C-alpha cells in the first residue's frame, strides 16, 4: 500500500468507512477499500473507530458495512458526513 | 495445492499434534489422572469435573465432548481413568473412541485398589504410549484435511475493525483450499442472526440458526438479561458501534464470506466442508472445547484486550490488532495485525499472513498458549447438575 490510509471499508459495496485514526473536518482522507484506495473529503470530525459516508445516502436507505445492512438512515446523509446513532437506526432491537 | 505437515491416523484423518490423552471419565478420578501425566512430556490430561449428575441433553453433550477429544486427530492414544461407579462409565466413552482405530486403555480407581496403584499403572501405560507416539513422523496433507475453529474474546474496537476482518480473509483462503471453518458463539449472533441465516445453504440450516439464537435469547431473559435491550452498550456506542447488527457482524465477519454449509450441535463433527455453524455459548473456554471436540485441529482466536486461553490438544493462534496489547502481553499473543489500523498493512495482506500462520501452527510450530502450558477445558451444560 503506497499511500497511508486513515480509514477502512471492509467490503465492496459498503457505503460507510471506519476511521482508523481521529480525523479532522475538511480533511481529504484515503480509504482502504480492500483492493484499492478511494479519497473522501470529510464534512465533520470523525473520532477513531467511528464511521463516515462514502456516498450520499437518502433517508430510509440501508447503511452498508461488512457488506451487510447495519441499519437505516433516519435522515439524508451526505458523502463525507458523520454516520452514527443520530442519523442511523438499527432494525433488530426488541419492539424497535 | 498447499500442504501442512501432519500426523496421519488410521481412519484417514490428519492431526496437527500427537498427544497422548488422559481423560478422567468423572471428576472423582481427575486427581489420579493429573498425577499420571505429571512431568510426562507428550501426555496431557483433561481437567474434567463432570461424569455424574448430567441428564438428558447435558449427558449427550458431555459424552460427545469427551469422545470427541478422544477421537480428535490431534490425539495419538487415550487412557481413560474412571472411579468405577460413575454414571458415564469409562467403557461407554472408550467404546465410542475405539472405532477411530487408536489405542484406548481403561483403568478405574475402585478396580486397581486405590489412587496409588491407579497412578502407577496409569503412568506405565502412558509411558508406553508416549514411546510409540514418538516414533511417528509428520507427513504432508492437503489443507482440505483441516477444520479451523474461530473465536474472539476480550474484544475491543480493534476486533471488529481489523483482526476479525483479517481472519475472515484467512478463512476464505482456507475454504478455497477445501478446508473447513467453524463459526460459533450463538449469543454473539443476536442482532445479525437474519444475516447469517440468509447465508445458509438451505432454509433448514437457516431455520436451525434462528432457533438456536431464540433459545439463547430466552435463556438470557430467564436469567434476567435482555441482550437486545443492553446492546450496543454505551461503551460500544462511544467506541463507534451504532447498531446491534453492526456489533454482531463484527464478530461474525471473522469466519469469512462463504455460505453456511451445515448447522451442528455443540461438540459435534462437521459432515460437510466449508463454513460450518456450531451452536455454542460465547463463554471462551466452553466454546473452544466444543470446537476442538468437533474435530478442530487448529484454532484462530482474535482479541483486543488480550487473553491467555489455550486448548489441551490444539494450537490456538492468538491474534490482536491492538498494538499495546501485543506489546503488553507478548507471553500470550502470537500475531500483531495492528498495521491495518495504522494504514501500514492492507487487511488482505494481514489475512494472508494469518493463513500462513495457520499452516505453520498446523505443521508443528508451537503457539504461545502451548508453550505456556495453558490447557483450558470446560464443557457447556444447559441445565444444573442433578
């Protein structure tokens, strides 16, 4: 890997990546896509281990990590935006 | 085709180790069994405390587990040490191990006339077994002979992010060679069980996975804990885990991306190749024991915080992506894949390194838990002893 990657997307088709180091807003980061590297400009700071969007997501769209849906976007999410409990809901909580 | 150097067995299987195994058929004979292996290189004893008082499903699992360890290709010969009046008689266990073709001997404390005579007769038998085992040499076997157990414990944010995905790549490389991978820890599936069930080869396999998850969930609720209500925990959310699906997927991802070819009960042997699902607790040692009883000759174990856990008869490869844990627990950690998190090593390359380590460990390279004599053993029980 020539370029130092600062985020990781674990499966092709993932629409979020995970920060491997704390990332600052407005930074353009290299994302390890498994078999390649993609660059994304961040809209907000992303803490270590937290996620940001790799593309624009509509409200109701599945958030894909590990090649699987980990929940649904509860609002539109722009590419490079922070993705967490404020804009994603899981489907597998009891009664929720 | 890639090979490992293993020990051939008369039933066509191949072991990664050549242990003489002493099995106390009941907790009462454990002291004598431990005394028999004391100071003997090449022999190990299972610290079994059960053998009386298990009924129904528990008795079935107990017998299957002890027999599974005896049959394991990692075992050259077996000495069963009983007390003499236990409910699970050593003859019943020995009779089920014998068809595997290996030497099985049985002694009981009541027959031999006390612990002293039992230990001296047992030591004589074990010495002979060790001498015969020492004459056997390793030979090349295809990786299709391997059953790899997968496990994670003492997880932290690095587990789902780096070590588990890297192990997943290694698992895909192994199944591509015709090898078998066991995924287990049913309580860890909760929240992502629909995803694993969807990956099942048949609807029946998928249904059994969902039923197993429902059983564990019900048991946890009966014990006072609703797993779906407490997960992801505030600590998980702080660490970046957003949903329960995400948390469970981080664990499941370590077994690779293949379809689930079979669902098996605790301690059972797979009858298919590829990715197999075994219903076990998430309890590290009970899970490890179940997979090894099912025929796993080698195990990969990812950890974030660090764990010393090891099997009496199988190499357990300890992998962490937490560099501080690797440095702080060098006594226990076999592999450091923290380069993934520093952007220094791609997850694919780390996966290949793990795959190579599986082949090395299977060919005789000792892992840290073996070097330290860490021989953990505990059999899952669904109900109290009677």
